C-alpha cells in the first residue's frame, strides 16, 4: 500500500502518519482500539506450533511456575507441545514474515516507518496466564491482538533491576501506571524503554508483535570499524601508513610505551577518514545483512536468456527473507551492493518500496536491464518470479 502523510489511518487511531510520528513515535504509548477491524490473525495456534518445529525457525517456549521461569529453544517436535501444562506458558516465533506471505502483507501496512528500521514480525500464542513477565525493550513495537484477549500493563518506572538468575530479563519490581485488555484487532504502540507486562486472558491468545530495530551506539561503532577495515585500504590514506621512528632515543625502561610513540600513533589514527558515501554504504550493507540463522534456497537455474524470457510472463518479487534498501541512487540487497544503471533506478526503487516489480508488459530492453542486475541474485534465492 502507498502511504501519504495527509491520509488518516484507522491503524493509527485515524491520525495521519505525520501526526503519529510527530506526537507518538519514540515518545509515548498509544492504544488503538480496532486498528484492524475484524482481525483474527494470520494463522492458528497449531500452524504456529508447526512452524516452530521447522529446523530454520527461531522460536522459544517460556514457562512460569510460581516465581520460576524456564526457556526452551527451537527446533521443537510435536511431543514438546503435548507435554505442556494447561496454562502459564507462551510460544514465541520470530520472523514469521520470512515464511508467511500474509505476514509480509501485514507489515506493508506499517510502511509509514522506513524499511531500514523494521526488524521482524514475532507471533506469540499463550493459554490463560501465559506471558514473558514484566520487561523493557530497546526497540519500538506495535502489539496487535489476534484471537483471544491479552491484558497489558505499562510503566515509565526508572527501576530496571532484574530478577537474578532468571533466563529472561524480567523486572524485579513493576509498578502499573496504565492497564488495558486488548481484543482481536486492538493494538498498542510502545516506544523503547517503556516497561510492560502482557498476560493472556484466554486460551486462544495470539499476539502479533511488529518490532523496529534500534541498534546501540556500541554496536554501530564496532560494525562500522569492521567495515572500514574491510573497505578502506591503506592506499586510501593520505600518509605513509608505516610507523616510523628514525629519531628514536634511548629509554630508561625498555618495556615502557613512550609518550612519543603514543603521540605518533594518535596522529596516524587521525588520518583515517570517511565520508557520507562510506556511511551510506555501511548502513546499506549492515541493515540488509541477513541474520545468521537465515538460509536461502537456490532458485531454478535459468540462464540469463531464459530469465529474460521469464520476465515477459512473470513479475519480480523479493524473497520473503530478502531486504532491499537504497540511499540516493545506490542499492543494497542482503548485505551486497548492487550496480544499477540509471535507466533502471525508478524500477528498483519500486521493488525496494513495494517488494514487487511488474515486468510483464514492459519493453524488452527493461527485461534485459533487470536481468543484468538481478539474475545472479535470483539464482541465489534472493529474488522470486511471481505470476
């Protein structure tokens, strides 16, 4: 769907996206009754459990017994579910949008937030009493209720001390400031660092959590320095990169790192520079890099000429696990920088924005250009052909 900043959305309490971003995004919670009217969810509890049994799916079963918590990680087998108690447990399945086309369609309703910020769609199932305890998240999240009911309590408390030795980061103390029960179609937006606690109020409770990543400064620093090491060689520096000390004098302590050495190395390090393009390239590759658990299945091995013929009868779509972003006229797909000719930039922006590109009915030269850019990525499983 296309989002305009002057179009009120029921998804946002009939605020415009611009109003929501200005007044609520990363600022304060927002409860939205019937954000998606008649929304009952995208899958049944049994289908969610089946997905959690797949080898490449990240999932957890979290159980609470009195004040004790336990976590079991995927992959699961059917008997893992038949042995569960009648209440007080939760199944969490990550990145459901990588496996379910309907989940990707749901995420498209949140296109007023840049794709670069999107993390994934997590789906949870819980019988009565199930939850993951009071906690805070470092990311923005929309909590959309599917089937059943869930009670949410939130707090702006500053006491973030945790229960010792718990397998989850559960708050030791929680002071309820606001409380709501969400039913099918209701949604709660929470900015980062708002303490919250959700508990299932029915035996068919399924919640859809749309999360938006917020990398920590330390993480960005580490990854960017690694990027510089790999992408800015010594030949790009304006000085000889070899340490030199032709005026070395005798030291009283041979084991001492001298002030002169510290000063010279400090000056050498100041010569390492970068520009906006380096930052853009880093972000493009870093933000589209697939998570370590993601595996792509190679596509049918069409030659490039066969692929061009396919583009005349089928359209191009990003694989559900793929991420395509762009900065100005530079594109990044699954951690790789793409070479895109000028005449194809508008088409590739459409593919990035909508995750779908109509090639049927286009001129043959467009098919050839698309094949030049995407054929090898199609073979790798990053790109799909759709009727």
